[in-house]
C-alpha cells in the first residue's frame, strides 16, 4: 500500500471525490448492502438552532450540492484504496464502482431566509445513496449559509457603502475561500479580491496594492507614481504605510499632477488605526486640497458591529474591505445543523433523543406574510398537506439524479436575497438578539409524530 507521501493522484478533483466523507458512512453502507436495505429513504437537512447572535439565516450552497450529486463517482484509485484498507467486502466495492446518485432533491431556493428546525433540503433516494452523501452535503451547505448570512448582516449595517470580500488569505483552506467569496456576493457584497472567484462565478474582482509594494520603493511618492503609470484606470492608493496624514497629502499632490494627463486618483485606502478618526482626518485633508471626489476605502478587522458603529458616527468612509471576521464567520464559526432520516421503506421515522428530537416524515414548510409584506410565521406540515394562505418553500430541483433546471445565475440569487431581506420584521434586522420567528406545527404532523412514537416504542 502506498505511503501517504507517495499516493498517486486520484482521478477526482477534491471537491468531487466521494472519499471526502466520514468513515462511518461507508461502514453503514456495508451493513445496508449485507442486509439488503436499499429501499427508498427520506433525509432532511435543517438547522437545529440559529446561533445566539443571529436572528435569521440565508440559505446558500445549493448549486455546489447539486453539482456534487450529479458528478460524484468513485475513481479506480479511490476504490483500490478502499480495498487496501481491509475494512470492506467486495459487494460494497462493486456497489461503489457503479455509484450514481439517482434520487430526488427538494430544497428552498438559494437566497431564501430560513430559521431553526425548518427543513431546508430534502433528499429522497435508496438508503445507501442518501446515507453516503450526508457528510459532504452538510460540509457544503453550512459554510456558505454562514458566510452569506454574515455578508447580509454587513450589508444591512452599511446599505450604501461598497463592500469587498478580502478574506481569502484567512479562510480555512482554498475551497472555503472560494465558496466564501461566492456567498459574500450572494449576500450583497460588490466584489471580491479573490481572482479565482472572479473567473469561476463572474464576481467583480477589486483590489490595488499592499504595504510591501510601498516598502519596496525608496519613497512613498515614487511608489504612487509608478502605480499610476501601470494602472491609470484603477488608481486607489494605500496611504498608511508610514504616516496616514502625509500619505493623504501625497495622494492629493499626485491627483494634481495627473489631472493634465486625464488620469484620476479614484480613492485612497486606510488599513490601520481607529478607522473612524483616521477617516475624518483624511477626508478633511483631501477636501481642503480640492479633491472631494477622491473616495475613502477602509479595511482592518472590520465586522458588522464595527460597521454599525462607523455608520452611526457618520464616518466619511465610502467602502470597506472585510476579511477575517467574514470568511471565518468568527463570532459564529459553525451551524448546529443536521441531516436526519425521516422516512424509510414508506414508514415515517424520527429521532427522539433529548434536545435533538425531530418531526417525522416528508415535510413541507409554508411561509405566511402579514399585511405589510413582512414574515408573520412559518408552518411545518406533512408534505401531503395544502395550507391556504401560505407559500410552500420546498420545491423539486432534482429528479432521478438530474437537475430540473440549469444553474441559476448568481445575480438572480443575489436579487432574491434582497427581496427576502425586505420581508424580515424590523426586530430581526437588528444585530441584537430578538425573539425567534414563530414556527407552528400542523395538527396532522403532530398526529404523525404520536403514531411514529407508538410504532417504535419497543
């Protein structure tokens, strides 16, 4: 067996490899196959509890999940590795060699508001298939949902500012940085510094220079002039490498030099100090030098709380680069989410563990708005129920392992997020903890839970 340092490259790219899973998914599959347990199963993905410092979530990541389900295959080298572990019988290896997801998916549309204990994605497939995809499904959906939600919280606090994702270097791995950029744009950001995200998703890429660029020159003004020569149409100057006030004066001086050439200094960036006070001084210097048109961009440890404070103080900042706190969702770095079996072989099932009980069976979620167009409450029902006055949120998106529509443009999802946020009650827009949105449970679903408990109370 090859040592870890000398394993041959797998044919599958990382994001599509079905080995990106937990071992117990495969050990369960072995027993399912040994016992002939391949009837239809229904699993649902949901969030047990929204983090204490959140009032809502924005669902994101559905596109990556559907792509995974459509394309995941076991490569020859992956099957050889599983065989060499000695943990599995040939019947499992043969099953995995022909693995194709053939099930159905119902889901909320990406960009939809969601809350605790609400089904977000429903998977219907033969039990081994539905079980095998659990780990990657959670892995894909929880990350983008966290980041999109935090991006929306930032946008709510600074509705008129330019917001740019600066988080790749602090992301927990390459894929996390890439998908975080997608989630940020979905959540209302204007662009990203992540070049691959620009190529993959069509997100505007934005950025200029780092302090190392300034330091590599013998003096700051020389650095500014050289950058203007190379990038006359994207001239934003980093002014706080040495002395912020002096940097602002030099930016104004350069603007005067470049005016006859038709080159404009678009803006300056500050990346240190107390941003509100720094911005006031820089704005004053630029205005007094006759350059009110030069915009002010700020970065450095920004999150939604700092945005709220800077906006409250009317800091003269036109845009923000937000990195670490956003891409790591530092104040809420994980979702208490789950993917649970709700039906198998036509019989409703549910978990009854203390503090982790689920509602059984295939479910639908209906959303009700008040007369102002704000969300009043959600109602959880059996999938067979029709509830007048409410809008069903789970829609079919995949059947027989094939998606039912082309991938939705990210710009359309972004607009959906904006429409969804307009339906949030005012209290839920706050950064402060608010009472949760009411979730009603239909009488039919409650009866099904009692029947399920009687059936399995043995």
